[in-house]
C-alpha cells in the first residue's frame, strides 16, 4: 500500500493505493495519528484501492468518529468492489462518500 498525503492547514488529503488490510492498516493509522491535531477536514481518496478488510473498516470507523468531534471526513473515488463491502456492512450509511 502507498499513501500520498497532502496537508493544507486544517485539511488533509490521503490518496491510498493498494490493499487496506491487517498488514497495511497500521501504516494508514500512523499517518492519520501524525496529522490529526488541528484537523478539520479529512479526505480519503480510495481511487487506487481494490480491497478493504475488516481492519480497514475499523480504521475508517475510528477516523470517522474522531472527525465527528472536530470536523468532517469524506471518502471519495470508491470503486465497485469496495462499495459492495461498504453496502454489505452498512458503512455507506456511516461514511460520507463522494
């Protein structure tokens, strides 16, 4: 998994490529934790992601809960395979997906 991060003041954009699973989620969580202070908007771009495991879903839920308290989170460019996982788990109702 590769993560490109760009921060502009209170907004952080994470462009993720690869699989978000038990081996890669800790890296994503670390990037988030290193940037969460003062964050008002988080955009997670999943254009290059074709698989999200339960560990990835836990990360998204945790990030969403954190941002509910201090701003907003947007997930964008979700492909059909990942959207099916979101729909089966109800995450499409929890997350703001564009």
